[in-house]
């Protein structure tokens, strides 16, 4: 298993005492799986995402990455773990003043020494440029290599972020609401790129607000509610009743609409 969570909890300090964001979360994800994480706002999806990418550590329980307890890793081992994990955020988090090519090259920073990184900033090696250009070509942006990130559209920026991920070549891809700021046409294009990367044997875990997209694209769905796992099931087994229960009490705008003409089970990948 690439991930195993056993009774994981995460608490944050507050003026009224510690507040729980996650409580007794347990599941495992095998290498090469594609998993969607869904749930209403405040369910704990972002906290779970940050635990999985190693930027947070559990307050209780155990999170194991490739068989090792993440909380017991030394700083050097933790950095090595994070190099194996590629992260896509809702916002692309590119460096605005750098070109698409330079932002793509940044994907390899985790593998480079400080000296090589400085040398690359001045005069990148031909082999590195070739790899970065191949990544940009894969996302359809080879012609934008010299465009600054802040000159690109939102969809183009997200594609550069994926090119940066290709340059990193991680074993695990974590995507946090990667389609939330995109229109439907761009959503399909970005989803195709992410799923294409995952088809090469990489593990893909994606938090999604769009339930229909989660059920259509991912074979497995983990649902969170109130910081706990509400259900963990194959997409084909997820019913409308289960979704109604999951989103009960959530603001109307956050509740996914039923798909016309669909009956339980809701969808299959």
C-alpha cells in the first residue's frame, strides 16, 4: 500500500480549546489507484490532503507512506517522501514573473542541489530544457515557452502546473480541487491530462466538489463528513441516498444536483 491511515486524527488549537478537523480516519490506498475524495465544505478534505502530501502530521493515529510511519521520518526522509509526491492545487501557484519554461523546470528542484538550481536559473542544461519542453508539448503549450505565467489564461496556467508535475515525475499525484476554477471544456482537458499521467502507474488522489465528475472518472470514492469517513466505496455502488445523507444540512449551493435520467447506483467509471 502506498498509503495506510489507521485512526488518524488532526486537531487545531483554538480559543475554546483544540478543535478536531479529522477523527479516527482509516483507509488504505494501493499504488496505482485512482481515488476521489468528496464531501461538503468543512468536512476535512483539505486537512486530509495536507496530511497526505506531508505538510501536516497527524495529532493521533498513524499515517504510513509506502510502509513507513510519516511522523517518524527524519527531516531528510520527509523531504525524500515529498519528492515522490506531486501536488496540484486549485490555484496553479506558478511564479508569475517566470516563463512557462522556467516554471516547468522548477518541477525538478526537489532533485537538484542548490548549486545546480542556481546554475539552471542562469543557464539551464540542454537535457533539462529538452525534458521541460517535452512536458510543455505534452500539455499543448510548447508555443508558450517564453510567455510569463501572469500572461497566461487560467486554463493555460493549470496546464503549466501539470507540465511542472511531469518534470517532477512523482509516484503519487495529489490534486486538490483542480477543476474548481475552470469552465467545463477546460475541465475535460485538464482531467484527461491528469488521468493520462495516472495511467502510467502513478497513484492519483483528487479532492472534488463535483460529485458527478468524481463518479465518472474515479473507480473509488472516499466521502468525508464532519471529519470522519462517511463511506468508502466503488463509484458504481454509490447511491443517491448515500449522497443525500452525505450532504444533508449543507448549504444548497454545495449540494450536488441529481443527474437527469440516472437511477441508483448513480454512476460507474
